[in-house]
């Protein structure tokens, strides 16, 4: 069983990355997924009104909380900043 399947139903999700573009969040999700970490993107971008800046244009990447540290290390190695 892949590592990400063990965690996704038993643990809460932890925010690992925040950006203001969905495409960047999807890149981060894909990077983590390619390294065995299940990640999901939650988009709060208001595309209907064309709001792509500020608090109405947030895309967040979440991982299972036990994999948070591993995800942070991978993102740091990839050159991404920590999100809090």
C-alpha cells in the first residue's frame, strides 16, 4: 500500500503551502505526489469575478499531518518557502 493511502483517512490534513495562483499550487501538489506524498489543493480563487490578488485569490496545498515534516523538507529542497 502506498505511503499516502495509509495516512489519508486516519489523520487531519496540514497546510504545507499557500500561493495566489492555482497553477502554482497544482505544481507543488504534483511535485509532492511524485515523491509519494498525497497532497490536495484547496482553491479560494474567485475566478467568476476575476479576483486574482489578495485574500480572495488563495490556493492552499494540504498533506496528511504525519507527512508534514517530510513535505516541508522536500519543498525546501525544491526551493519553496514554508507556509504558515
